[in-house]
C-alpha cells in the first residue's frame, strides 16, 4: 500500500489477534481480526492477499471465491494438483482473478531470461538446469512446525524453495512435460517428514530436458542459479544480481539495484490486473504445471527403483571364461 497508492489495506487477520493488531497499525483505518470469516463479513473487500501455511490455501481460497473475492495467494496454489484444479475451475466459473505469487516472474533478470528464450535469441532450446543450494537450521522447522508435515506443507525443499526456479524454466521452455524422475533425501533433518534435498529430471516434448537440484541442507546459503542452453548460446542467471547471455561474445545484464523488489512488482501487477484487467504473469492456471511436475516427482521418488545387483558367482564364472579363452588362444599361438 505504501508503494502503490491504488492499494488500500482495510483489514488484516491472524489467529493471534496481537499480531493482526500490530500489523493493522501500519495502515490508517485498518481493522484487525482473529478469524478471516469475520473479516470478510465485516468489511468490503476487492481482493485478499493470502499468506498462510500451505494446507490452508485450498479451504480458505475456496471460501473466499464463494464470497466472490479476488485472491493473490502465496505459492504453491495448493498442496495437491486435484485441489488446484478445483480452484482454477471455481475461479473461472465465478469470473474471479486468482494469482499465485511466483514472484521470480517479476524479477527483471528472470523475466529477461525467459523473454530471450521465447523470442528465439538462443535458437532451439536444448536443456535447462536450476540449482537451489540453501541453508536452513532447526529454527526453520521449530518456528513453523507445519513445515515438518507432508500433509500440511505438501513437500519440502522441492516445493517450498525449488519451485520458484523450476517455474522459471518451465515458463521459458513453454513445452508440455511428458516424463519425470526424482530422488529425495534427508541428509540434515532426520525428524521431519519432508525432504531436505531433492534432485529431479523432467523430459519435455521435442526432447527438451530440465533438471533441478534443491536443498536446504547446505553448510551455508549459496546463490540460486538457473541456466538455459540452446542452439545459439546459453543464459546463466544467478540470484546475486547478474545475468550473462553467452554467445560468440559474452553479454552481461545486471538489473539496477534501484527500484522495487520483485515481490512489490508482483503486488503492483496483480493490482493492475484487478483494476484494469492488465494480464498478470502467474494466474492460478499458470501455476498448475509446476505443481504437476513436483507432485509427479514426489511420486517417482517413492516408487521402487531398479537396483543394480552384482551376482558374484556369475562374475567369477565370466571372469574365468575370459581368462581360459585368453590362455587357450595364447597356447594355440605358441
């Protein structure tokens, strides 16, 4: 609201009323509530910004849509693809605007990367790689215990951190996923249900390939990297605020440090969508593909994999045959 005069915060809600009251004080005339249903019944709203634990996204969004309210929701849209499809269908039936805040789409460097890919600056795209090497401590789970639970969070690092970068690659390729595979591990956090490390592979139409590595078990935070490789060159993005487009000559693109953050640009763009019908870069429908890929990767990571097993007896027999044949051939030569 302070960055965009078109936005007026009129109410906020938190189960801990003290937190809601503290936040409301930042905005003149804003009311505080401890229950969102009281808020929507007591105030006139154009839209609701939803930043709650993942498992609450679906029931609250469904309720808000049934009250004919537009929504900007933090990612992921829901914890399951089935629920997400229902939200998309309900929003379309009621002609309401539901945006999902995959804010990297409003990062200037990420946007430049995607437009370069879509405008054929790299020629035919071959493959993309993203790496999210983050560091988390026990405090991450202790402060928000719902992060520990599969049913409440929907997943660990792949969904919560990695989906931002994966969303950018899927947006850049603009191709249908046809096959996935993945492994998940718990290297650091042993008493939680969700993974702290995930490595996934996505095969797209026309033989395109995406790979993702996401972890919160690193010894320290490192920059997120996203790489695109194509016929004419490659693009390297890093979250330390630089982007390189590599062709015959290397071009550097470094967004200005001045201006507003991607989150603020996302909020502003959503406001323009509601007020002026200006297209928003990540509608509820746009967010389905990344959730579908992640849900399928989680399923694959739990499937029974083919193990490479060495039969010692067969190995010894094969080795003996090779040795015998070799000795026999030497004897014949002599």
